[in-house]
C-alpha cells in the first residue's frame, strides 16, 4: 500500500519535499515557532454548503457571528 503523507498520522519531513519544490517561493511565508501566528482560510459558500457551515459554527468554540462574518463576502479579496 502506498503511503500518503497528507493523511499519514506520522508524516516525515522529507515527505513534502517534492510538493514544496513545485511551490512558487513568493507564496511561502516563514514564521518563527512560538510567534503566535495563526492560519485563516477564507472561502465562500452558498445553499447547502452554507447551511452545513452554519451548523458546524454553532457546534464550535468561536461565536457564530465571528464564523459567519468570515463567510460573508466583503467585496474585496481577503489576504491569506
């Protein structure tokens, strides 16, 4: 069976070398460990997707308004 580093519970550092070599260096940001940095993923959803996301937001730690505010389009692109 072929090992998939993206789903492996114990990926090794070299597992991602091929992928990282294919990424444009301008898309990479190095952040020091312990810097309290966080990753935010912004996406748009409609219909059933939006309903599922709302249900998940109700079950999660952040307040629902915060989660839904991140889902609402603002008319301008979000920075990653």
